[in-house]
C-alpha cells in the first residue's frame, strides 16, 4: 500500500506565505512538511479504510445526565462516563457546561468541581463508617520520601491557610 502525504497548499503559495509571515516569531511551524510531527500520521487514504459505518453506532444514554459542549448540538455517538454528576460538584458542573469551552469560567468551574468532589467523597466515606487513610490515599508518604522540601512547603502553606481561616472566624464571632 502506497502512503501519500496530504499537501495543504501548493509549494509556490507556501513560499509566498512564509515570506509574508517569517518575521512573526513562531509562525509557520508547519511550513515544511518534513518538520511537522503529524505528517507521518496523515495518510491518503486514511487508516480506517473498509469500515462498514460512516458514524459509530450510537451508545445508549445512561440513566444519569451527560454533559456536553455548547459547541455541539448533542452528545457524541460514543462517550464515557462512570458516575453521573451529583451533589454540589454536580451543580458546579451544570453551571460550567453552560459556558463555551473557550471560556475560562468553564474550565475553572470544572477544576473547582473536581476539588469539591474530593471533599464530597471524603464525607461520603465518613458517613458510611469508613475512615479514609489520607496519608496513603493522597500519596503523602511518597511525597515525604521523595520530595521532602515540597512536602514541608505544602504543609506550611496549608497550616498558614488553616490558621488564617481560624483567625478570621474567631475575629468574626467576637464582633
């Protein structure tokens, strides 16, 4: 099977564009196909020749809600999810997916929802009578063994934040 590479523009057009944009730092990283990391992966015909479908068979939606990008009309034919969004973190994800993926609020809320989900998991463990071993589960033993300076720094920052929170709460109560 002969592999041919996809040429985006003719060589004359490429040279002209390169001259027009060569003064811009970082521009034209893919001018020369030999320097493009994706070139060996681009094939004509594509690797999926002889497939019996144009679009994969649609997956049955699970009983819980699936979030999808606002840039898409619906969920993709194939998706992955193990657990539906629940609790405060689920509500945070609901709000995050109202924003476009190019909006910083979308990603910051998803990051925050992940952190809230960790706390929800710890509370759920405690509610079911399981006391989590945070030292092992959060990798603190390994951190202490291989990155002692970072561990001490993190603990100092956490202690300072906790002390600040306690101070602010006590100051608030005395008013």
